[in-house]
C-alpha cells in the first residue's frame, strides 16, 4: 500500500447496486469509512475518477453476465493488489444467477421481443474469472465483514471474514431453531453467516442470501427438506435463489423444476 | 457553437445504473438516452419461482428502492392469489414505504444532486466544505434507515415482509425509540428544504401530464387510483389497458406511454402536483413559505428536487403521526394462495411502479411484468432534454453539458431498475 | 501495564496479557526473526525449555510461541518467529523498542530430567529448531550430565537453517548433523542434501539408552519417529512437540485438544505413546 | 443436607415474587408455538414449571455466548478490563437436574487449576434453584448418565425442589440456599414420610425413561473403535456440519477470541465467543487441518462427550439431556451411534 490512505476502486456489474449503497450510505459508519480510505473510482459516488487504476483494493459488485465485463475484470485484476468481490452477486452469483436454471434464450425471449442485440452470457461469480483475495459476503454485504475489512486495511492484516454457518450465529443469538422446532425449511445450516441470523431472529427461515458456506453438505439438508414434505421443485428453488452456479449447493439442486410455459 | 456539434456523455455518473447520453445539436436535435446497464431478466427468471419468493427476489432489482419493489410485488401477488392482510400490515407497509422514500430522497439530494449545484465531482470532496449539511444528511439518513430496519429487519432487502404480512413486529419500546429520533430530526428536515432552495434550480418550462397514485384525504404511496392533473383517473386493475410499453434499439430499458394521451411524468413532482392538498399542515405551510409556485401543477422538472425535499418533511410528519397514535401487535401470517393473476402499483421514490403476476395452482409464477418509474419517465426525460438543448443551444458547451446532466439527475432516474 | 480500571480483573487473570518490550531484533533467515523481549517490570518468568508464551498484538489476537532461549532470570526471553499468518507477520514487522503482549509461560516443556545420564537425539525441522535451542544450551551448560547427544536439523535450503552462527560452536560439544532439501549457500558444517530423516543412519548409539526430542512439520515427525521406532526405540522415549491452534493457552478454549490431552496444558511436549492412542494426531 | 421444608404451590409463587425483588430471576417461560426458554422474569406469573427442556440450557447465564474480556488502547498499551457481569445477582429458578449437573461439569473446566476469572465471578453471582423432574422427557436419558431425573449432586447448587402432590419440597444444597429457603412464606417442616414419598417418586420417574445408554465400559470401547465405520456413514449421510449439536450442549466449553478494532484503529475490544469443534476451521494450523473431514469432527464430538472427557475430568461430558439429537436438523443421535458401536464393535467399512 502506498503511504497514506488505501486507494479503492468500486466497480459494478449486474446487480442492484445495494452493496455500493451499503458501503456508502447504509452502514452506521459512513463518515468514518469514507474518511479512512481514498475512493479513486466509484461512479455512484462521484463523476470522473481514475478508472484505470492502480488500486490497492478493488471492490467488485455484481454478477458477471456479459463478455465485456470479463475483459474489464481482468484489467482491474492486473492493476490491483487486493480484489475483493462484495455481496452475493459477485461472491456466488446471487439473484442474477437464478437465470442459469434455464436456457439463456428462453430467459431472454420472455423479456425482449428483439433478442438479436442481447449479448448476455451465463451468470457467474467474480472468482470464476479472476483470482480474488477474500470475500465480503451478504446481500447486501454484511456490515461486520465490511468493518473487519476496513479496520484490517488500517492495521495491515489479513481480514478474518466470518466462515461458519448461520446456525452458529443463530445460537449465539439464542434463537429457537426454526427448522427443528417449526419445520420451516431453513437454509441456515448451509449458508455462510455474517447477517447475525437475521431471518430466524425475525421469525422466518433463512433463505440463504449470504450464499453457500464452504463445504456445505447440501444433499443432507435437501434430504431433510424432502422428509418435511417439500417437493423436489421447492427444494431446488431453495438452493437456487442464491448460489445457482456454486459447487456447494449443487447437490441440493436435486432437479430442475417444471417450468411452466405459456 | 459550431455546426455538426454533439454532446456526448459516455457515462452518466451519480445516477443509479449505467447510462450514456448523446445529444446532436446539428439540425433537428436528436437525443438518445443510451441505457446500457446490462439487462438482468427478472421478468424472465421469476417464471418458475414460488409466490412467496417473489418479494425477496425483486427486492434485488434495486439497492436504493428495494422496499418499493418488494412491496409492489407482494401487493400484486396478494391481488393475484387472493391473500388478505390485516389493517396493521397496511400501516406497517406505509411506514416502510415512507422511510425508504425519505431515505432515497436524502441520498439523491445530498450526494447525487447537490455536488452539481456547487461544482463538486461527488460527495467525498464536499465533506469538508459542507460539514453541517453532511452531518444533517447522515443524521436523517440514519433515522430513516433505523425505521426501515426496525420494521424490515434490515433497511436494505428487508426480511420480515412476506405475502400476508410481517413475520415479526418490533417491540413498542423500539418504536418509541424511533419516534424520539424522528422528532429530533424535524428541524433537520425543514432545513433540508431550505438547503434545496439554496441550490438555485434553473428555470425551465416543460409542461406535460403529471401522473400519480391518489387516494382521498391522504398523501398515500402504496394504494389509490392512477390519476393525473389533466383528468386521467383509472383503477390500477386497468393499468394494462391504458399503459403501453415498447422496446427501443439504443437502450435495454423499455419506453412507456398512456394510450391516447399526452406525454407524462411520474415522481415526487408529479405526486405533489396531484396531491398538494393532502399534505400535512406543517408541510403545506412550509411549501407556501419557501416555494409558493408548487401549489399549482408545476412544469419545471428541476423542481423535482424541491418536491423531494418537501416529501422528506411530509414523510417524517406522517411517520410521527402514525407512531404517536397506534400500537402494533404480534400477528401470525396466514397465507393460502389461490391461483390467479393480478397487478399492483405503488409510488416508489422515483414515481409510479407497477408489478403484475400470474400464479398457478402450485403457487408458482407463470408470468411476470414489471414497469419501473424510470421506464415511465423515459420518454419525458428525452423530450425535456431535447427542449432544453434547443432552448439553450447558445450556451457554452461545458455548461450545456452540465445542465443536461443536472436535468437527468433531477428526475433521479434509476437505470438499474429500468433494466431489471 | 494494566493501569486501567478494574485492576482486580487484570491481576491473576490468565486471559489478560502482560507487556514486554523488544530489546533486540535478530534476522535469522529470509522469513524468520528472533525477538529478544524484556518484561516491563524485569521480573523473571521462570520458564523451562519447551514451554511457550501466547504472544500477541492488540487487534491481531495471539498465537503460541516457544521460548527459544534458556531462562537467565533477568526478565528477558527470546522467541524465534517465522512469518506465516496474521500475528506472526505483524510480529515480524516489529522494531526495537516496540511492545508486544504475552501470557505465559504455559505448558510442560521437555522432560530433560528423563534424559539425564542417557543419550539424547534432537530432531528439528524448520522453525521446529526454535524450541530445541534452549535444550542445546542446557546440554552444553551441563554437558557431563548427558551421554551422546545428536542434533539432526533440516530445512528447505541451507539458507533457511536458523542460528547459523552458533551451529559450528554447538558441534564442538554435541554432534550436529544438517540436511537441506536444496543445498545452497555456505556453512562451516557439511549439509547433506535431502530430508532430515536421511541423517538418522549416521546416528550410532544405543537406542535403548536414548531419549529423543523432536519438533517440526507433522510429516517429519511421522517419518523420523517411525524410523526410530523401527530401529527399536520405545514410543515412551520419543517426545514430540506439537502444533495446534490455541486461543487461550490455559485448557479452556478447546482448540488444541487431542483426545483427552490439551496440548497447551498437558503438552506441547508429549511422549509418542501418550498421544498415538488418540485420533486426529496425523501421526 | 439440613432439614427439608415443604411449601404450597401458592406460597411458592409468592416466594418467587419476593425473590424477584432481590435478584434478577431467570426461569423457564413459554415462548412462541409451544416452545420454552429461560428468560428474565419480574414475578412468578410467566413461569412454566412443567416445561420439558429448553433448547439452550441455562449455561449461557453463567458462561455467556459472547463474553467481553477487555479493552485495549493500542497507543498507550493500557488494558481496561471488562466487567464480567452480571449487572445484578441472578437466580436461576427451576433448573432441571441434568442442567445443574451440566453446570457442575463446566465448573471443572473453568474453576480448575487455571481458574477463569469471568466464569468464577458469574458463577458466584448466580443462585441455582433446581427442580427435580417427575417424568422423563422425550429425548432425555439422564437416568443412564446418573444426572437425573432427580439431582444427584450434594454440593455446587443452592436449593433443590421436588413437586409432591401439589406441594413443593425444598432442600438446601448450600448455606446461602438455606437462607434463601428461610425467606419463603408458609414454610412447613417435613417429616421422614415426605422424604420416603420423594424417593418413591424418584423411582417412578426413573422408570419412565424410554431412552437409555449403556455407559458401562463405554469409554474403553470407544477408545478402541476410533475407526468404526459409523462415524463416516453418519457424517456422509446426514451431518450438516452446522454445529448446532455443540452449541446447544450444556457442557460444551470451547471458545474463540475475537478482537474488534474501532475505525481509529485505536481501541481494541477483545471478547470470547462460543466456538464449535464441528466448524471446518476449528483445528486448522499452519501445518494443516487436523480434523478436516466431517467424520473426524463428528467423532471428536461423540468421543469427547462419552470417552475422553472421562479421562480429562473424571466424569462424562454428556449429561443426557438429549439436546444435541433434538436440535440436530437431521436428528443425528449419539446414543444410536454408541449403540451401533456396542452392537458391532469390530464392523469394518464395506468398500465399493
Ligand atoms: C506450542 C506452540 C509453539 C509454537 N512455537 C512457535 C515458534 O517458536 N515460532 C513460530 O514461528 N511459530 C511457532 N508456533 C506456530 C505459531 O503459533 C503459528 O504459526 C501461529 O499460530 C500462526 O498464528 P497466526 O495468528 O499468525 O496465524 P493465523 O493468521 O491465525 O493463521 C493460522 C495459520 O493458518 C493459515 N491460514 C489461515 N487462513 C489463511 C488465509 N486466509 N490465508 C493464508 N493463510 C491462512 C496460515 O498459514 C496460518 O499460519 C508454535 C505453535 C505452538 C502450538
Ligand atoms: S433456525 Fe436455521 S439458522 Fe437457526 S439454527 Fe435452526 S437451522 Fe440453523
Ligand atoms: S438469515 Fe439467511 S436469508 Fe436471512 S439475512 Fe441471514 S443469510 Fe440472509
Ligand atoms: S452431548 Fe447431547 S445429550 Fe449429551 S449433554 Fe450434550 S447436548 Fe445433551
């Protein structure tokens, strides 16, 4: 890192820009965060900026769904010390990757009459194309990991991102397990924590928005859902809302659902 | 200015989403808003998803108005499936909507628009020059985030909101805490209006039809009939019969118009033009004081900024009024969906938002349609730009360029939303 | 240290660290340094070879490090540290006069009394030399109390061998045998190419009268111990120092458990026989 | 143990009401949808004395899921110790015997040679009032583990209560417990007859268990059968690695340190959080991950509870509450696994 503040570039691909908002406006430490780093490129935040880098850190938001994005991503990688995907879209495909469940053309033609000018490709996470140096997970990205990341930059250490399932946080919160107690199809056991077990704390089952936990045993959970009476399609939907292109949740995606054509 | 000149802004910063702008000054002004944000195909992949996932998924259309998409989708799903909700749910949804509209307006005014009027590339450089304004902004923003987060579990992409109602209701003490905070930012909100007056918004006359949702006796956001200041008055159920949508070759967003009627505008200014009389007393008197001109339907799109600032005051008043007058109780969601089709419209921060779904016997979406405020405004933004350019074509090129950007930003468009 | 409030919580609280100052920083190899630390109040720690401290830097947490010096009762102690993870890298960046925190000494240490009057084989790999250096020092100070003493020491390259200036000196009192995966660089002593276990055939002594201490990568321990067992040494006479994750150092956090043993409390030095009966030892 | 007293149910409530003035009383109350939890109460009204078990034992009042240890100023190197709490002396009311035994098991970790300051303070500041169980719960097997259905401890708790035909028998386990009892309204001295009825009730209760575990020779057996295929089979088929089992277990003590740094990089707050040996990274060091496969982690849990704990602390790590199997999302049951090993100790993993 050059002396002074870390130079940060923020790049957005296919997504809702929520993580950028989380970075700038939603977390509690807006001014602190902005004061500690130098944001040299972020279109949401400012006109101009130095798009071509170099950066100490590039925060990448959004799923890769176009060829040009891959090329730009590679350029960013080559001028950046730490490339960090932020948010489920960039980390595991997130919601934009739900479309991977069907043929690209099928999806396209449901939305546009003239599909000839569309250039969309399968949706994939950032690490499918370039090596990355850590993930700030969440949808939107989690405040705790973001704070850990910023303070780690200040201290000069490797950030310790949360790497355990939602269940652990759920227990630390003393929540009653909604899967066992109420038979709600909770994704907590296979979902990376960081949210503070938000959904079970609000009386609803986790729907997996933090994306897969490393080494998640999706098949075992899918079997449990089946025993609870969920149909194959329902199970598949649970495992494809956040993480359709990932290895971890593949075994839970038992079967593609019966798409209703009209 | 030489002939054959062109204004090209290859990337519009400080708006949500990816857009370029080309204005040909040569001969007949040609204008194209090139919305090149890559399409995300929500309407495509929502097909096949369960009715109760729709809200969570469409929330991810937009990081700044997730609540609008979520609520509209849930209302549409409920309409389609015949799910009923309690009156308390409707009130909570209103609070949620207001908290997000105020928060969104704050972000737009202080970080996207304000830099334009004081000649800064963005908020970062302004922290030192405008410490009071920035502190005010953060104060109000935090309170609104707190309210959204309290009801929704988190301010961005709430988790408690499902077809049928809310999974958990905050404790009265927590509401009490936010109420205190809301009271504490009343003065900030009024100051926000004055901050915007200080912007010195350009004069520009661009008349069109102002379209908004309206109910009797209330400045509402989540319900009502679709009305305009020129006599449009239709039920949301008839949306499809009146509104048309089509593709354009230079943008991934679609354009929209009302069959057989004039070009129209949606958003804060359009709402105010239609619903000025329903404003809370406090807001109304402030409006009279600082900007008498807003009383009548207003045709200066730059004034959208002012309308937004008044909605900040209005929103905070509404929340205070609701929280002072009622208690919320735990209730269980009881949702059993029937097959059917239905649509719903709400007022997102940027204007009229419409979602429509057809849902089958298994509770699975068969067809989805989403029309965003920016799609509704697409035509009028282009038209306004054209007029602005021909009116001021003698202006210095740099100034004209900035003016064009200011105009687009005044609409507070959300291009990510528009290419959902 | 600890002049904040609630001082009773700071006293006698094994989780609250104490402060030490870096008196001297010595570069041992490309990625390894030694820190000579002095406790703020200069009181001696009273540590034994093989014991360890939890060294830390606030914000970076703590990690266990063996003493690489012999207690001299002046309140100073040395740790040799190889840059690997977070704490370690931060420790390696320290400069003279900087402060670190420590908790300790913890653990049992090498059973030197068992080796008295017998032969001693020390097997070290890489940074595993650090906890064995005080053993060498002790043996040299009490040379008559031991019979044949061998140090078998291996590293990736010749340049990675630690305590290079002292090795030849040691060789005057004990037999020092060196190995490196790649021989590169100059050293007064011969270095054999290959892994450290290749040095074992050069140890000629009665194994039944021998105690072995070893510390290094798991694979090294596995093969070296295996070879000695094959040659007839008893599993009760082979002692290994193990590496486990530790958060507390005082048998609470659970991370270092091997079967019924807490590495921090019952170890880190174990007789092979005592741990191989459990699982997950990788031995 | 000193003389025992009995008290009517009404007076018991009054007693609790009065205790709530002196202590932060924590007791079993009804939660949503038929669940029970331990929670603070202001009076006896919310008490659900007929509760079965709670998901979390009252362990977390003494050993909190997150315990702040200290604050450190990085610039001046000063340490400001955190108050271990509790803010007010607390009294846990109606602890089931198994959970009381669990606390005494935890004591061995935290009050042993390296006495833990924070635990010791909270333990000291917590009164424990046990309620003996008159019937078995579905998943419990405390009778097998010698920890229930009636309390077997002779010390380490303050009061033990037994419900006897609409009355409660109160017996003290400590001098301060004796004092506590004496504050109860309408106390009646009880005779030998009552104690006889109590032991009859205990026999009845003990006979009502459907779940059991043969503990005779179990530690030795498990020590010999680390390679038993049951671990791999269960892990492969069902173990999610979600750590629920160890987080709900009332005797689990593992923790990890967490340093939080402020945005000035000046103040560090150090705390310890419950950790879980089922976590993938729990045993990772520079040299490798000692328990990377799920089966190794599952085996660690089971053999620690039922085998190596005995060598460490002289007691089982399992008090037979049944929580781990109840709250495992896929219902993995260590008693079933133990039975499988007991049934076929020499079974080999079938290849292919
Ligand atoms: C009793 C004992 C004595 C010891 N004595 C010494 C000694 O004298 N000298 C010495 O140098 N060491 C010694 N060690 C080893 C030392 O304690 C470890 O190397 C130390 O724990 C590393 O701590 P850390 O916090 O820096 O590593 P951490 O950052 O906590 O990581 C632990 C290890 O995991 C790996 N790791 C985990 N996550 C990542 C990631 N995202 N990227 C890269 N790597 C990762 C790293 O390789 C790292 O070494 C000893 C260990 C024990 C148990
Ligand atoms: S509710 Fe879900 S996240 Fe929480 S413990 Fe149960 S399975 Fe895990
Ligand atoms: S509980 Fe699951 S779905 Fe809910 S916020 Fe956390 S990770 Fe997302
Ligand atoms: S191992 Fe299971 S049954 Fe035994 S004490 Fe722990 S949670 Fe209860």
